[in-house]
C-alpha cells in the first residue's frame, strides 16, 4: 500500500491481520528455546515463507518478526548487540514477502513479557526507544505494541514512541482475566489511559480465546475516536493425544470475527495457535463487509466505581499498632520436624502467657522439612495465640503462593514475614526443586496487591485482604549502606515492618539505628540466646547471615550445660537493654526449641517495661 495511512484505511474498511509466527515456525521444525527473531539474520527465508503464507491467506496487516527483538530478551541468547540489525532485517523480509496492498507494522512486545516485575520499568525506556527507532528507520507503516500485561508498561512504551513518530500506533493489552489487567485496571479505564497516551488503535491480544476477548469488549466502555483491534488465541492451550495444542477451528474463528465486528472491532487477526487457515477463514467471512460503529454498553459491567469491600478490623491491635506505643515482642518458635504437636503448642501458650505479642513460625527454615506453619498457625489462633508466619519464595510457584495467602486470609492469619528462603540443595531433601518464581520484593508487592482487592492476575476480588507484611534485614554484611539501600527498596515495595538477623553485640545495634533511623517503619532487632560454645561456633562459622562478637565467643568458653544456657540468656538481656534504648521492637529467636529460654527473656522485657513505667509514674508525681 505504499505510503497510504493505516488510520485513513480503517475509517472505511475492516482489516484482517496475520496469525501466530511462533506456531508456524514450530510446525516447520524450529525448536523451542532458540531466538525466533534471530532467524531474520540466520534464516530469513523461513520467516519470509510464513509472512507469504499469511498474505496469501488474506492478511493485509503483516507484523514483523520482532516481538522479542529488544535488548532484554535478546540478552538471554547473547544477541543484545544485534537489536538494530535484527529489526531492520525483519522489516525488509516482511516487505519482500507481501504485496504493495499490505501494511507492514513493526511488532514490539512487552519487555516484562509475563514475568513478575523485578526492576523499575523506567529502566526499559531506552530499550523501547532503541527498538522503535530501528523499526521506524527501516520504513514500517506503523508500530504494533502487543501482549502487554501491565498498563503502566504500555503507557511507558507510548510515552517513548509517540513523540518520535506520527505513524499509527496499535496498542494491545493481554489480560489474564476477562475485563481486568494484571495490574488491576478495568479495561474501561485502561483503554482511556492508552488513548490519552497517543494510541490510534487499541485492543486485546493473546492469553484469551475469541469468546473471552468478545466478552471483554462487551463489558467495556471504549473511548470515542479510536479504532479497536482483536488478535485472540486459538482458544486455550491443552493436551490432546499427548501433545499440546489449541482447540479453536478456523470455522469457529471466522464466526467469532463476525461477532467482534459487531462490537466495532475493525482490525481482526490471530495470536498463539492460529495458522494461515484461521486467517483465510476470517478473510473469507469478512470479504465485502464494511465496519460497524462501536456501541458501548449502557453501563460498564466492570466499572472503576465498583468498590471492593473495606478491610475488616482486627480483633486486637497488630504488632505495628502496638510497637508505636510500647515494647513489642515477636518470638520465633520453629514448627516440629515430626507429627507431634503437643510440645510445640504448649510452648506457644507459655510464650503468649509470658507476654509475647506474636509467635512467629519459620517456613521450612534452612530448607529442612517441618510441619506446615499454616496448619499450626490455625491451631494457635484457636488457643488465643497470635501467629506470624514466614512465607518463603523457595517452595511455591505463583499459583501456590496466592492459594497459600488466600488460605491464610480465610483463617484470619494476617501477619506475615516474606523471605527468600534457603536453597533446597542445602536442606534435608537436596533433590527438591527451588521454585523462586518471584523475589522477596516481588512477593511483598503482590501481597499488598491482595490488600487492594486484586489477585496476582489482576482479577478483582470480592474482599480485600488485610496482610501486614514484614521483610528481613541482615546487618552482618561488609557494606552496611548497600544492605540499607536494599532494605529501603523492600519498604518501597510495601514492607510494613522489618525483622533483623540475630545481633550479638551492642555496637551493631547502635550502627543499625544510625543507618536506619530515616526508615519510617518499625524495626525488630533479632536476639537469639546462645546455648553452648559449640552452638556459638556453629552460628559464627557456618550459618549465613549470623556473626558473633569476640566477647560472646569468649564468654561461652567459660560455661557448659545449663550454666551455658544461663550465660546465653544473661548476654541476651544485656543486648535487650541496649536495644530498648533505640527500638521498641524485639524479635526473640528460640534456639533448639528451648522455649523456656525465650519465655524468660520475654518476662524480663515485661519486667523492665513495668520498672520503667513505675519510674515515670514516681517522677511525674
């Protein structure tokens, strides 16, 4: 079509887009796990053949083979230096494969690409500009931004590209749920934001099949003066006869195209699982048919005015509420390694009666299998003991993490500590896999998303969660300023409080205070009493994140047996006294399930609190 304007064409015409590139390449024997974009350089003919097949089937909008041709994606294959060459070659190949009556648009995919965000998206700005500039200089008829799960990333791409071109921009979201983006936007508001950012065509592609994309348009108030596009998958991916495949037939796809036209959609193509046969069926069905105007629903089914139910109030103050006013004690007490729970629950009750504000349960610490802290937390609640559960990134994928958190919410367990978790290979089942779908930063953000009433997928929930989320801090590092900078990012991600690794000298407590006094969330200083010289040497020399003072090591050489444990508690009390001069939060860690030791320390803190209160009362009188 030469220099004809895509926007002008869409005013009077329906336009059939192409289908899946990756599906066709896979069927031709290109293996999964290689860069399909790199084929533009090493095997351009195979790409040219796919473009030609879609053109011959009736597609008149052809996407360049550049979906993942950005620096971040190509770096996984060591190809990051070839961004410009690859994008320019892709445009040339597409032009050579089709006639002059086809539009060639430069395809740009999300850089996050379905992953949980692990960096600020502003860092992607240069990458979007680099790829877009390459495509524009190569002579595309427009830019296609596709498969963006998060509205803010798509807005960033538009913010970069709109100022550098007057060519049309097609902007397509991919949703995991009908009508809602992963980052919690209803499509009504998302489409308006995208239009305001400069998109000429707005639509949906990937993830969902024709029926669910149709439902999304039916439920959405679309902006005026903007064209709509739809590139559905060929249904849901499933297993059939031992192979993965998509179910939707070309005939079904053609009927769906008619329904999409009735919703005012003017650009219709296909995404994952679609083939030239799907494209041909659409083209034949829409031949000679003119576009229909968009008629929005009278009232949005999914509207920004829908309010998620308010968070229910806790029956008692949280540790965050309590630490603002007086010393607050969290005591860690590890779940049992066997099926016996009586001693554990007895210890929890003893800690509660001694004055602990919450008993915190590790999540298979040191990658050693223990009883589910979720089950034990529920039992503790029935006994009137407040649980605070660790959640490790190691053991659950995203599905399991959200399911676990939803279960905690149902049980009324809302105080959690998010940690990375020790690698599985160091535990008692070294053959187990470490999942690590997300980092602790990511999981903190996602827990806070549940508090806002949205699932990890972006689906709106019928109730807000009310999690209070903690993060871990290791002060025993060579560069404390770097550790504090990492801590600041955890607070920025949404951490409500901080729990430190155990500290064994007063000087470190003061250093922590000076380094973190600008951080406005409560910090609980970790104190774990020593039980013996062997215990002290093990912690100092073998356990990551723990460093003992010379004084502590020398003192433990003087005692054995019960006397060693008494000395361990005596030194812990000294550290408690120093801590309470700077912090209101104490995090006692029970060694070897000797809960009598942390009961004694809890009672000591409460006694000191009473002494201080009595002193203030006498002074005021």
